[in-house]
């Protein structure tokens, strides 16, 4: 049975590849061009971009004052039987994201559905760029995770050990990157609320499991959200590549 399943998977993949080789090349080229513009964009920041970046950075820095208190509160109320909070960060992570993207990619190519193709391309580009950006910051800051740190301000610059890769939260950045794009597929409040609530719950789960500080989660959310918005703006032929950040919503998020 497994051999037959593998055979059909290989056959389907080969069929998609043979029929869509030209399209696949265009998709890869688009992802490469998006990545190049993404990493070059800070060189072309406008004054408005710098203001918004300053608001985000100062908000994250300010939130670090509450890191230790939030850590103590979550650990004092930790309940291992609460599977929603202890397991949600593993439910909504790279396995779920990868499976969904692959499913969307195969569906788009098999059915020749242009919307599904565009969605899968946006998800691939955003997830990839979010991952690279997040890991870059993690490696530079080398922040100690809360389960080994005496306080929230222990930094070990340019470290690559997992225990020193706390800032920012990779689980949260990936969740917000994915949720931001998925939320744009339907403009009803309930649809958007479901996706952003799921992403926020990932961040809560990371704090609850003592893997991240509160400010790690906020930074991850910002990276995932902004990266997804950049990818969507770029691929929707929006000529104004800006941070596109409603600062009033960031203030509300910080307060929550």
C-alpha cells in the first residue's frame, strides 16, 4: 500500500513538473526577485518608514520591562494538563505551514487555479523571508531563553546554540506570516479574527512553555506581519512598497 502511494505521489509530481516547468521557473524567479527587493528595501527607507520602525522598536524595547513579571505570572500558573497552551505552538508550526503550502501548490497546479498558485507563492516567499530574517536576528542578539536566564537582559552576541536564540520568537513570526496572508483571502471579520487569534495563541503558548519572553513574541509578530504585507504588496503590483503599518493597531497590541 505504501509503495503504491509513493508511486502515485511521484507520478503526480512528475506530471505537474512536466506540464508546468515554465510556470515553475517563473514562480521561482518571482520568489527570487521578491527576496532581492525585500532585503534591498531598507536601503530605500522613507522618513515615514523610519518613524514607523522607530515606533515598533521602541514598543518592543518598552515591552521588555514587563518580561520578567509576565514570565513569573505564567510559570506560577502553569498547568501541564492545559494542552491548548502547552501544545498549540507545536500544532501551528512548520509542519502545518509546510503541509498547507504544499497542498495549495499541488491543488493550484493540478486544477490550474491561478488564485491557489498565487496564494502558495505568497506563502512560500513570506515564510522563507520570515525564517531568514528571524534567524538572522536570533544569531545577532543571542538572547538567553527564559528557562536559563536570570533576567531578561542576558545577551550573548552572535551565538548559535538554541538556548541563546530567544529573540525574536521564530514560532510566532512564522505563525503571523502565514496568518496575515491567509487572513487576506477573505475580508469578513470572523475569518480574520480566527487566523490572527491562532497566531497570537502561538505566542502565548511560547511564553506559557517558558521558551520565550514577552518581547520576543512581539518582535516575532512584527516580523511575520510586516514580511507578509511586503510580499503581498509586491506581488499585487503595489508600487508603494512601504511598511504599511497602522500604528494605532500596534499600540492596541502592545496594551493587550
